[in-house]
C-alpha cells in the first residue's frame, strides 16, 4: 500500500470514529455514483465506431494510386486524427457509371453502413449519357440507401464543357435537384479545387494524384464529420 493511499485510509478511519458510519457510507456511495457517471459520459462522448460506405467510380477506387493513397483510406485517417472512430468501405469501381453503381448497391449495402457517400456520374458525363437516366439511377440509389436507414452525402459532378451548355446545364442540375428532393447532405463538386489543376492530377489530367487526394479529403472532411455526428446524437 502506498503512503498516499495509507494516509487516505487513516483519514477515513478517523472520520468513521468521530462521526459514525453514516457519513463514511454516504461518501462511498457518492464516489461510486461519480465514477459511474464519468464512465457513462466518456462512452457517450466517444460514441461507437461507425461504418461509411463510399460508392463511386475510379475517383473513389483510387485509379493510379496505391491503396494507402486512395480517398477512402485518407478520409478514414483524417477522421481518426479528428478523434472520430469510423471505418470507410471503398466501394469504388473504375469505369463505373451511375447505372453500374445502382446495380451493385444492394450487395454493397449488405455491410449495413451507418452512412453512404455517393460519388457517381462522372463517367455518365464523359460518355454523354442521357442526364435523365443518370437522374433516375442516382434517385434510385439514394432511395435504396435511405430505405437501409443510412445517412447520405451526395457529391456532385460537372459535365465536360465540350458537350455544350444545354447538356451541361441539364447534367449539372441533377445533383442539387436530388439533394433537395431527398433532403440529404450535399457537396456540389467532388473535384472542387482539383479539376484542371495540373500539379494536383495524374498525367491523364482526370484523376487526382496524392496531393489532389489531400485536397478532396480536406473538402469532404467537414461534411463527413457532420454526417457522423448526426448518427452519434
């Protein structure tokens, strides 16, 4: 027994002799209650680890990058640095369109994620696919994810300028319209601050390099933190 503990024990015995057993019992009960409350508060503030499904195309998959450089991995590390325990599942498939993401969503949702980040539509735009079809696919993806009780972050995309302003206006309007319809969290442009900046992209000028990934993760981080915080409340 340490000298400090011995001293505390002697004080308690003295109090017991002077005032009787009741005050000592009250102190003991108070200590137990205080410790229990502190323990409960600690658990509630930390919250259980949450699972986030990130479904997308090559931008999510990390084409041209090592696994450790991919956006889902970097985002998970960024959350950890911010004291948030979360697992990010990389459900990105290179070349995938919104139709492809829709067809495999049921399988991806078998992981029972708490939240879903949707990054799809870039390949629809690059191929000049009908924006109405893209809208329908993303609409179905959001509906199915909500049915699975997952919170959602929809990320937007911008059509290539060579397809003309009419196509661009219709395509670009898909994302804000869906975010409003479903009342989900919305980040307007997934490649914000990265698109068309040579030093942030790989040689193909389409996919972000490691520095570009850091910019994207920095942009997404506050949105994802807010999404996960809602689940912990």
